[in-house]
C-alpha cells in the first residue's frame, strides 16, 4: 500500500515522495528511575509519570525525477526547526509532534530517475486525537467523554471571572479560579504547562498567571467527566480537550 506523510502542513506527495510507515506505529518507552538498594535483590523502580520521546526512521522512495524532487523535499525539511505536526495516511485520525533530525544519504538508481532514502525523526510520545482539538462551549451540566486510556490536560478559554471544576462521580479532582478578567477579555489556561495568558487583537500575548489559581491537577481522565462551574459575574468557559493515546 502506498503511504504518505504530511509534515508541517505539507504532503510528501507534493514532492513525489512515498513512504514505508511501518516504524511509525511503535509505542514509546516509559520513563523509570531505578534504584539499587544494598542487600536487596532487584532494583526499586519509580515511574516518573511520563513517557520518553521516540526516534524512528521512515524509508522513502521517489519514482520519477529523483534529483529535483529529493532536493526540494530536503530544502523544505530544513526550512523549519523544532517539533512540528506529523501526520500519516496510516493513522488519519491522529497526529504527532516530530523533529526532523537530518543527515540523509540517498541511494540513486541509474540515470537519476528514481531512488530511495531514510529520514530520521524524533517525536513526542503523544498521538493527538484530531477531533479533540475543536473548542467546546461548556454549557451548564456539560459532560465530557474521554475515549482514550490517558488523562488529558485541556486548554481552557475563560471569559469573565469564576471557577471551573472537574468532577468524576462525586469526587472533585481539579479546579481552577479566574479573577480580574474584564469581560469580554479571554484568558487562556493551559493545564499542561500551568500557564495563563491573554492575546489581544494584534496578537500580543500578556502573562495572566497572577490572575489564575490551580488547585490539584485539572485533567480529563478516561471515561465520562462532569465539568460544573460557578460564575461569579458573567462569563463563558470554552474547552479544547486535547485527548491523546500513547
């Protein structure tokens, strides 16, 4: 089956490149610390609550006009830096954040018409569910269902002043309060990084950490979660779930 990659918004097929994606389906390693205790057989393991980045190689090939297509692809890959959006035709509902590592040694066939090469990437462990990147208006009594087996750290947009609570059954597992937020200003709350900020109409970012308080760990665990809240004045809450699998 012919497969392709979309990296940083650009399809490899634009360069006449197709790929073997078998190595992109692997799972990352858990992050453990191991402690050796004198007089005790075996090591003590401590799970750090996270997974490590994963490196993989994609075998690619070009059927026609190899030299020009290959050079165009490498130029594109070297234009940007850092972890960028990585999608494949094998997993159309998910994407990852991957870093192109470079150092490519192609094998070119006679007359430079076709050839193959390996591309090395390093990616974060999460496989983000694309459908969970849509913003939800949290009306009263709204319930969220996390279809994955991993707790998600959402992005919240708060207009007004008040509190958002994450409740599983009768248990309060996390809450956030927002103050000093003049309507209709939006404050964005990133539950992954514990950062809060506002963005004006010109794209300028203002730090709002002093106006937001986190209590415990605001997350969306697997299964159904209630998200009730109390609005001190007037306002609205919007949430981007950001569900992911490993």
